C-alpha cells in the first residue's frame, strides 16, 4: 500500500495523484507492480498494489549503491 498525505495539497496536486493512479491501473507488464484499488480518507490517498517482497525500487537502488565510490 502506498499512502500519500493529501492535507494541504492543491486541487492540481490532488489531480496529479489521481492521474498517476489511473495510469498505474491501465498498465500491465510483468516488471511493473500491479494496481489493485485506491481509496481516500480525510488525510490520505491510498493505492493498494501488488506486494513487492524485495521492497521498492528506491530502496533497492540505495542498497546497491551503498559502499560504491561515486565517479
């Protein structure tokens, strides 16, 4: 589940969040996490997606880059 705080977001920012969700919903590829559902409450927008047992891409990249000398 991806939880996005929407308190204080502008109308345009909230629309961008919804567009991202709609794009994810339409994608179907073995290398892309599958969309399942979305919902909101008074504070957050939630995206329910396929479980990624290896974690998210950002964590994976950080883990791989640790200990490497920058060029």
